[in-house]
């Protein structure tokens, strides 16, 4: 099992993430959603720059969560 750390995010953002999960049904928890998003961002960064389509998809995801 991987060691874990605790992060703090704004409550409003957490609530938006919960709503996103309820509407999409793709994740079991906010933690699972955040881990997925971070893994995707890190993986893509390690692989090189994003294509314009990938960048737009990331922006859409971040907008839906209230980041941008």
C-alpha cells in the first residue's frame, strides 16, 4: 500500500468535485477523482507537451471543477 499525505483544498471546490462525481458517476470519491487528475497531468507532462486537443480537454475538466 502506498503511503498517503493529506491535502487541503477550498471547501467550495470540494463540493463542486462532489457534484461532478454525482453527475458523472465515474468516480467513487473526491480523493479518487483528484488522484486520477493529478496522475493524468503528471503522466502527460512526463511524456511531453500536450496536443491542442488534449490541452482543451484538460481545460474543460478544470473548468467543470471550478479551477479556471
